[in-house]
């Protein structure tokens, strides 16, 4: 006589086995959307630093920050995983996880992982049970954020919350962060410690650009590449990561523009030449990429000329290399990396008695220079590929640094005209 409990026991055993298999699979690298090797090499978890310790738990294995979204669980995760495995095959579930994870950059995953750490440290210190951590209540989330008032910047707290929200989504948990959390977040933004307030970021100005023209050796392959990137980043309002790689081994044809890209050269009806090339990836459009349009400007740092000179000076670089790779003395080539680019620029600027700057300063500096030259805000926004609302937010940063640009060539009337045109732009897009 068969035991009536056998089917139930078998089903339970199968569910446990399927769940264990899923956990094992989630411990492996994603099967899709793998970024460049150097940016995605396996990283061993480090021993937690002082202040970063976490109470040991089977729900939270010791893994690098970028893997916490995927590999940190809660009791709610088990029920969600069991439910989804009853409906979908394991391969589909894993692909779903992978697709959700590759929707955010690796660096963002690391930042989100830091937020998970801080949240669970808070819960441990208050003896919050595991079952209450996901889904987290509005009051728990608000209390967590309030505990950091006066200690971190508002942007840091918002990143942590974004990570918690994503973690909930990934594991099928509802998000209860509503009125209490919004009020606590608003309060935290008003008590930011001085140590977390970033100083006003100075822009790259035309003076910086002219210093590069005079200080770089444009008969040198590396300096020709540096000058081309600087000119395009400035006049085309580019993010530096759209033009150069982060390291020697991080070039990825799906994310970085290659020498083989089709470069179109055109002339406007008013006889002004311009050059267009496509970049395969941007921060906002992801795999759709974007067209970079470099128009001739009446300046020593004209980006059209700078790009053509670079391509000529580095004509032996293979088509499979990055667009701004340069020839080396041994007859080979090397990619122009962000650290090398900035180091060379800052070396020139130090010699010219100018401030050292960061990569983002080209984008904000170029936008400011275009506005000062009377280019309509809509055109500047299009050049920098900003959406209307995003450019309004960006204008607030530009407005605060305009005095750094003002020279004898830019009168008070010109500054007033910029403010007037931006006010009109704001009225249209608010």
C-alpha cells in the first residue's frame, strides 16, 4: 500500500533541489552581457575593513560588492524562487536574472552592493529579523536613511536606496518606500556634512584648450591622439568614456568606438565642414549608441582638424583598434586610456600654471563655451545629447561656473543674453 504523503514529499524534495540548483547557478558569472575582460575579471572577496563587518548569515555570503545583488537573499527570496521555478524552466529564470542585472553597469552594481551592506549592518544593529528585511517596510527604510543624517551626502543615500529597490525587484519583492521614506530623504538632504559637500568643479576653458595646443607635441603620435580627444570632448560635449578606454585591456567593440568606424565628412550650405562618427554605447542610450557631430570652429582647437591630424599621424594603427589608439616607438600601437589622457593633459596644464582637472570638466566646459558663443540652448543640448529636463539640471551647474569663463571678450551683455535664452528654454520644457 503506497503512502499518500509520497507525492508531497517528492514534490518538496524536487523543489528543494531546484532551489539549490538555482543558487548554485546564481553563484556563476552571468551568461550574457559580459563586459570587457579587464572590467569583469573575477574578484576575490576581501576581508571586511573596520566598520564594514557584517553578522555572518547564510543569506549573505562573503562576495565582492558587485555580486551582492545577485547572491544576497532573504526568506522572501525562497518563496519567490520556488514560485517562479514552478512556472518557468531554470534556464529561463537564469536568463531573466542575467538580463535584469545587465540593465545596470558593473560600477553601479558595486555602488548598489555598498548600499545593501549598510542596510544589513543597520538591521543587524537593531536586531531586525531576516523576514522583515525583504520586503522592507516604509518605516524601516525611513529609519535606516535617518540613521545616516549628518554623516553622508544625499546622493550617497539615494544610491543606497536605489540599490535596495533594485534588490527587491530582482527578488520579486514589493517596494514599500513611500511617504515616510520621502520625508526622511528630504530631511537628510538638508543636513549634509561639510565633508560630503563637493567643491565646485572647475571646467575646462578655452585657455586650457589653447594650453594643450601650445604644450603638446603634435608631431608625436600620443600627443596627436590626446589633442584629438580633448578637442572632440570639449567642442562635442562628450563624456570622456565615450572616446577612450578605462585601461589597456578593456577595449570592447560593443562599447568603444573602433578605428574601423565609418567617418562621414560633410559640408553645410554655409560652407562649414563637419564630421560625424558613431559611438556604439552611451550612458543613457546603452547599445543604441549615438552620433558624434564635430563641426568646424574658428579656433586653434578645431575638432575637425584635430581628428584628421590624429588619423594621419597614426595611420598605421589597425582597423580593429580603438579609434584613438596611437602608434608606439616599437612599431606597434596602444589604446589611449583615460588615466594616460588625463595625466598628459594635467602635465601640460601644470606647466602652464593652470588648475589640474578631471575628465567630466571637458563636457561642462564645452557646453559653457558654446552658450557663451551664442549657440542656442536647444542646439547645445542636442550637441551634448541631453534630454530637455536633464539639460535644465545641467544648466544649474553651468550657471554657477560662468564667472570662471568671463573675459574681456564676453561682456555683461553676453552673459545676460545667455541667462535670457536659458530662461526661455526653461519655460518651454518645465
